[in-house]
């Protein structure tokens, strides 16, 4: 389910009215705080050059229902050059910033080199009105799988990031990530792509 990045205020207002129509209850009581947190998140994502953000519900290989987030961001990266050099700079910069990864490797996907990264990081546990979180940890483990895709001329990168708190199942989505990477294309100018399932960046 895609989240709005261009009409944030209108979408939040519309969603608030839907929850208000439900009447009193746990869900409608928690809705204002959740929507406010969501509003802050989406505004921040838009500021970070995010071009797509979505929430997902999936069935794991073991049949468990799991949730996820998917973001795609686009960043200019300098003068045109070999895209492999751009990816090398990205990896060196992130390692120099202290980031650690369980896996970091360059792979060829649909004829282009891509940097794949994954790690498990700690995120603050959300506090929601109406839900007792006193017995839960203050931090929650989140699995993140990233694909850094360079433009053909190396002057820009797209970053696809899949995150889920169901850390035991995160690696199951590697093949899905590779399919997304293969469908992604960089489009110069405002013209839309004719490929129905590609992400036009």
C-alpha cells in the first residue's frame, strides 16, 4: 500500500475522518497518535528524496503473516563516471560512517552492477495509546535489505530499502528485491516509462 508523498496533509485528514466515523474504540482512540507519527515520517521521507514509500503485508515461507516497509529514494551523486566507482564510493562512505553490514556484495542484475547490503539494527519500540507496552523492550530488532542501483552514467543512485521487524524472515525477500532492481529504470526528463511495472525515477 503506497503512502502519499505529494499530498500528505490531504491524505492524513481524509484518513482521520475515516477513523472518526468508526466511533469510540481502541482503533479510533489510537488513530490520531498513529497518524501524527505517520505524518512526521512521510514528511521526513519526502525531504530525503524518497520517491516511493509503501507498507506491505506478506505470508512468510512458514505461513506467518509479516509486515514490512519499502522505500525507494533517488540521489544525485556527481559527475558521470563508471557506475562501479560510484558504488565503491557509496560502500566506502557508509563503512567510514560506522555502518556495519552482515552482507555487502556487488552483484550483476539485468546487465548492471548493484550493491546489495543487509543488516539487523535496533529501532525504538513504538508507544501507542490504548496498548500496554510496559512489558516490551525499549528497542526492537529490524531487518533491512538494501539495493543501491547506479544510473548508467554513474551520476545518480537509487536506493531500494526493504525493512521488517520479522528478522527471521527478511532474507526470504531477496528474490523480490532483485525483481524490483531489474524493473527499475532511470528516466531523463518528465516523460513516463511505457513499462507498466517499472519505477520511474
